[in-house]
């Protein structure tokens, strides 16, 4: 598998903290969600953008909760 980060989110400060999109982070724990597009190796330097792992979900991306 090969992954491409398409979105990162972090919780904002304050009482009712919400997730906000960010473009960079100096530490991994600061990221609350990570949007990743997965690619599955096929053959001879070819990858498919809908891996078997997410094909059942009919999505070619995956959101990971890091907390």
C-alpha cells in the first residue's frame, strides 16, 4: 500500500473545540484526523487507486482518527 495525505485536521482551542483543517503540523499528536488516499500495488510499477481494503466501502479514501 502507498498513501497520499489529502487532508489534516486539528482541534481548535476553547471550550467547544471543533476540528479545523490544517496544512502542516510540527507534531503528530497535534493532528486529530488524517485523510489519506490509498493506492494498492498491481504490477510493473502500476498502482490502483481503489485498494481491496476500501473497495467494499466504495471509497478511494480513508479517514484515520489519531486519538
